[in-house]
C-alpha cells in the first residue's frame, strides 16, 4: 500500500527572516507611536479619529489615540509569531498599512501637509510585518511510504 503525506518544511533561514522582519516591523509600529506624526503631535496624543477626520484632535488617553492603535497592531504582529502560517502577522501589517494610508489622505486633505517621522516609522513597520508574514515556510514535500 502506498501512502502519500504532504508535509511542510521550515528552513532555519526562513524562520530567522520571519522573526527578524516581524520584530523590526513591530518595533517600527511601536516606536513610531511615540514620535511626531503631523503638526508636531505625537501619535500617542492624537485621537484615532484622525484616520477619517482632518481635524487631528488631541487626547491624553493612549487607548483612544492613533499611537495606541499602532502599538496594539505591533503587539498583534509579535503575537502572530506563535502561529506557523503567518496570517496574523500579515493581517497586522495590512491593518497598519491601511491605517497609515487613511491618515496620509486626511493630512493631504487638510491645510497643513506636514507628514512627520512617526507616520513613516509606522508605515515601514507595517510593510516589514507583511514581508515577515510572507517568509518562513519552505516548499511542500511529499513523503511516499510503501
């Protein structure tokens, strides 16, 4: 009797690149939250409504800030390292990219077009998370037993 088993192989280089890219991406998201995003306002002091309103209100509650969401997305990406498929890492990266793009649109709609370094850290960190979620797995192998 011939039995076919499909297996997945993970190479050490793939796992290392997944961990490195995801960690760097999460660090970018988290560090970017504490830097200025626009108008010399830190992400942790800017309301999360800034992704759909061009008023850029301030808040002292980190939970209600765009920086708080950036930190949460970075932590979800790190949590995604526990799953071998990488889907949670890719999802976190995609959420970060969408949020960054929405924020950029609102800044461009406003009269002040100043994008600052915190936003770029978060955007690059999100892209690194997506790349990290795509790496790590080798090809599929078939084991044939007689």
